[in-house]
């Protein structure tokens, strides 16, 4: 009996990463900007997305959304009120979305073809840990944080904030009532992800939305398609 | 808490690797599986180990050890022009000059590095 070492050097999430790379290529070919929204449950991802879809649609953009939850299609019904095509993904206990779930739900979605979209939003399952490991092929990962959550959230969940391309602070309209320390929150986000774009928003009042929409248009590289 | 699906994926990958070995080495037993896990990989080594025994049962990996090699975050500091290892994941600043660093060179790894196997008996 002899023992030997066999080198593997294989990514544990290789299957997901390969699938995500395929999705990313198809998004690029179709010219659709794909965003992955991640936060804890209750941060206000759905309200923020409702407002974003409504505003983009009002400006003539072609938008759609996939929304992940363990159970119920409550969020899909809320988002569909914007008039955008929305599809619910129920994970039935799984704490994150993966590339295979995205592929499956994009296939056989009668009202949506990627090439017919300008923006596709993926609202992940509310969870600040697991979604950060799963690439969905998105161009922009957005980490959201509400003023009710505590300014040290980025320090407590560094992986998620570090892997994000943009950060959105939600519910700014109640920041005073929550004694939200804005400077501290901005500092903490920057400590974990130096130089990240941060948007301070309220889906209720619309504060900060113009800046956010301008960022989306710029990220898509198609300023001429929308009049902001 | 997705460690169970990670462990399932590790066991599958190693089992596939064993199946691809030359005939003479068929029936090899896995003694050890070594992982490289970055400090920012969102994975808890203890949770991986907890799932290990359960998932590997009844596979060629049964009874093997799981060794998790944790890798610190390494950033590239533009001011210093050098890579630097961070002590923790609470502040992404160069430990030498204190400048914020967004260029990460290590820390998100989540991979099977190698396996140690004991060759099975060669069939005559």
C-alpha cells in the first residue's frame, strides 16, 4: 500500500461559476444590464426595487425582475404592480439563489427574452451570508443596508459588503427617528470596500433615486436610450 | 449555512476524480482532503467538518480527514506598490501605510487543493 498526493486545485463552486460565466456571456450578448440585490430580510429590497422598476419604466426602459424567497409569491405580486414582467423563484429552504435557478427561470419565461431587456434585476433571498458565494453572472452586485439595522452591519458581514459593486442605504426618511449615524455607516462601508459607490435612498420619498437611476444608465453604457 | 451543499460538492468532485484514475489505481481510499478557504469565503470550517462525516459516509471518502487551510486576505497597496496581508477582515487598509486598498489578491478562495490517497490492491 502506498499513499500519494493528487493535486486537484478545483473550485468547490466550479459548476456554479461555469454556469454563471455562461449567463454573463448571454447577458452581454443581449445588451442587458443585470444586477443582483442582496441584503438581510427586511432591509427594503422589494420596496427599493418597486420604485426602481416604476421609475425606469416611466423613462421608457425595458425592465424585468426575478425575485427569490424561500416561500410565497408575495414579492413578485408587489413588483408586478410596476407593470414590469416579474418571476418568483421559490427556493424551498435554500438560503440563496444560484446560477442554475436563474438559468431555469430565464428559460421558458414567455414574456421575457434577454435581448428585449435593458435591465434585469435579481432580488436575492434575504440573507447576508450565503448569497455572496454564488455568482449569478450579474454585472453589479448591490448590497443594501437600512437605517434600522445598525451602522456596523458592514463590519459584521464583511464578505457581502466587500464583494459588492455598489451599496444602497434604504429608509433614509426615518433615519432621524432611528438615530442613524450616517457618517459612521459610510465610514464602515468604506472600511470594508474602499471607494464603493454609496446611494442614500428612500423608496417612500424618492430621495436619492435620481442619482441611483443615473448610475444604472451609466453602468449600462447607454445614456442615449433614456432621458433622465 | 450552505456548508452542506459545499461538502456535497466536494465529495462529488473527489469521487469523480477517483473514478478517472487509471485502472491500476482503482479502489483507492481517500485519507485526506485539503481545502484552501479564503478568510472572506463565508465558510465556517467547523460547519464543513460537521457535515463531512455525514456526507462522506458510504463513499470512498468515508473515514477521511478534512483539512481546511485558511488563507488570510491579501491586498495590493497602490501607494506602497506591494501586496500586504491583512490581519483581519474589519479594515481594508494597507498595514504599512494605512491607505485604503480595494485591490484584493487573495481571500475569496474556496477550492479543493489536493487529496491524499492510499492505492487499492492491484488486481491480478
